[in-house]
């Protein structure tokens, strides 16, 4: 695992000290080695966390003829298979690392090599003779890659901070992306919160030559539904899971499993135990708050599989406020998902014992595990009632139902469900995973515009694949890479830990996309097929338990251990200085939460991380009259 960065400066001379400073900002991603390549046209840099072939594979890596140079972040799980194919075609190898396989594969197949890779990756390949730069990102967006284009100059990096290290890059807030952040809890690609900096979309590659840039897709999910029996579907999923987990276990360094006691991580642990000849290490985070405590589940799974188990308890005595400020730096962009905090601590714990960890990320999006899908179903029934009746129910619940300290208790779910039922179905699905409603954003910022509804252009219509399948495909396209995988990458790499998600092997993704939605959600039973596969393998309580998000008790903590940090950050001067946020509205929101009139801990988490980020990176806020509304959503030409 590594971090990569680079730039092409047509408008100024190349300065080696700049690329050295840029990659120094990524040291946490690769503490084992840092190196750069500099030519009159391009600078490339890489930091390396050694995982495979510890004595070979240092980067930047150059082809034998000295013409082509690659920097690479990630893991290619079928590199041995590709190496044999390339050797049969006459290619010679100096190492057994996957970086050299990528280089030789590119020399053999050009950009066609990316569709042959199984794994997670972001890479840059420079051809001296052609003066051509190629950037690419894995199919599911597991590994990040940021871009910035200014005239004929091009900048890229594994993290936003690698681009912000360039003094000529303005740090100006994208106010449209801010509305998305407030509405969705994340910024859907290709945008970021910094104007002019974008994310390379998953499953795409970029080609730069002589100042011209184009982006092309090399893989797309085919959601064409197929007819398959339940036994055949079980057999195929079992085979795919077994193969993927076995591949993901390959490493020359200590490896462990993240175990939450949920279905997805327990499934990974089952197949890992089946494939491993040695005792596995497992890692978990526990909370002193009863509403978030999953100890009885992950301890039981660890006992069954006889793992060397490690756990960390989070509670009032933990140094949580300082951790929040730390990952204001490592997050790159503010993380409105409060689950980033336990992932931070889980990564910190894991890195003391292993270099690689396997996670269960992706199971909810592929097989229908989120409570939002259940809310979509229930709301469909609620919408048969007159809207005035639903409005009355919501007002009654808000007035009469006391707030609770539970992480996401029934009271919180009911009010969110009723509020979402008043929205169109597509908007409601995004609202349930998000934070501030349209009215709340108008109240806080005087603006409620967001591009969230445009996201549905990327997925098939409900009558083609089924309404719930459509929502799952949408979440795979945006919520998964731009929220879930984003937070895991930043929090883990902050501690020099590589995290691999076997459920996101593209063969499993392709298989899940073709399944009828009643093999994922049947009635109110979620992850139907996955649970059938694991029946008799995992304990009954694991199969029967409801989805429990990897979150903190935010409502309670903002009334306790996080209150001083919140009040010191969202001061009147800080809020008013943005020229965007209404301080009276912000103050009312905080006061009503503290006085238990409402539960908005997750809303406050987003505001806290946003203001910490604005301060940490000295981001300028463009006033409305300064915003060029003619700027397209992407500065790059994208070809599907």
C-alpha cells in the first residue's frame, strides 16, 4: 500500500523540492520508503508501505528501456496469474511485486490492462517518448485519486492535501459541494469541497497528452436481471466468497480481521479461518455506552474461530476530542460520517499488531443491509395516507415523544421516517442516509440547492431493475466510494494500515447486480441470500441481529465529552466569518440539542468536522457574487 502524487508543469519549470514536499505530506501512507522521479516535463512521487515483496518493488518503478515510469497505490490480487501470462509472452521480471506486473501489463496491453486487474488501485504511468500521462482508479473506488487542472498544468495525488501543498492551487470552498455535504453527509464525485479539485471516478482512466485531457470508463456494472434458483445462487456466492477471501489473505506481513460481530465481518472471518493455516488475529472497538456495545457478538465470533482477539473500549475517559482534531488533518475533507471516529481507533489498535486488515465493507450496498432500504419499503405504504395526516403524525411525534440517548433509537428512526415520507421516494432515500433536510439547509445557510437529484442519472430506472435494486446501485456508485471507503482509507492510512474489503471483488459485485431484489430483501428480511449462505456456519444471533451502524453515541457525547470542542469550534465569530451560515440558526440548533428538545448529534458532527477542516486548511469561502455559475460540474471531458 502506498501514496502517490505528481504534476505536469507546462507553465513553469520543474522544481524537485516541490514534489519532495508533496510526497512528504503523504508519509503516513507509506513510511517504509519515499522516492521521486523528475524529468523536464513531469514529477512523480510515491511513499511505500511494504506488504508484498518486501525487498523489491520500490517506486517510482521504471521499465527496462527507461521510457515508462509507474507509481502505484493498492494491491493487485491476480498479479501472479498475470505475471505467468506476461512471462509466456516474453516479458522478464526483476521482482515478484504487483507494481512491476502493472508496469509490464501496461507495456503489453496499454490502457486495456486495467480491465484485467483484480484488486484495489490508483496509479500513474508516464511515457517519456510519447509525453503521455495515464492515471487510473479501481472499479469500486476503494483507492482514492484527486485531480486538479489549471490551464495545461495537471496535478494529482492520493489525498487532497497532496494537491493543496502546491502554493498556486487556491483553497476556495465549492459552495455547491457544501450543499451536497450538508444534505448527504458526503460530497458525491467528481466534486470535492475545494473548487477546481476533483476525484477521478471509479473504473475510469485519464489520458493527458500535450495539454489535452480525456477520461474514459473501462468497466461498468451490468444490472441485467437473470433468473436463478436459490440453491444455485447460494452455490455461486459461496464459491465467489471463498475465492475472494483467499486472494485477499495474500501478504508478506502480519494480517488481521476487523470483527464487529455483524454478518459481513463475520462472513469474512469464517472464510479467512477456512483458508488460513495459522491462528487469525481479530480487532474490535467496544463502547461503554450500552446503545453501541457489540461485545457479546464479536467476542462470541472470536471464541468460535479461536482468534487472537484484541479490543479497545471507547468511553468518557477516552481522549476523543483530541482524536477528532487529529483527523481533521488526516480526513482531507470533513467526515460527516461519525463512524470515522471508531474506524480511527480501530485502525490505531490494529496497526500495533498487523500491517493489513480485512473488512466487511460493501455487504450492505451489494445485498441490501441498510435500514434505509427498509425505510423505503415502509414509506411506500405510508405514502398511501394523505400527506396532511403524515404531517400531523410528525408534529405529534416531535412534540410528544421525548428524545433518547440511544445511538439511533426508535424515536429517532420514527421521526426521520415520517419526515422522509413527506418527500418524493428518490429524495427520501438520500435523506435517510444524509443529514439536513432542504428546509433545514435553507434555515442554516439561506440556500437549499443541491445536485443530489442528478445522481439518479447514473443508475437504471426502477422498472428495469426494481426500486430497491436501483437504490443499491446508487449507493454503490456514490455512497460507497465517497463516504464508506473514503473514511476507511483515510482513517486506516493515517496509521499506516492497509485495509482490504473482499466483498468488493468485482466478480462478487457483478454477481450481486444481476440478482433479483427478492434474493437480497424479502419482505422486511434483509441480506436474504447472504444469510442463507452463512446459515449453519455462523451463530444464530449473528444471523438474526439487525444492522448496527459502526457509529458513536453522538447524541449523548455532544451533551458530554464533545461539548467543549463543539462550543469552542462553532463560535459566533467562526460561524459569521463564513458569510454562509446563519449564526442564530446554528446557535438554536445547538441549544435545542443540549436541552434535549431534539436529537441532532449526527448533524452536529458534520458541522463540527466542517469547521475544524475550514480552519485547519485555511479554506476561503467564496461569496455568492464571486461564484462563476457557468463553471461545469467537471472540468474534464468524460467518456462513458
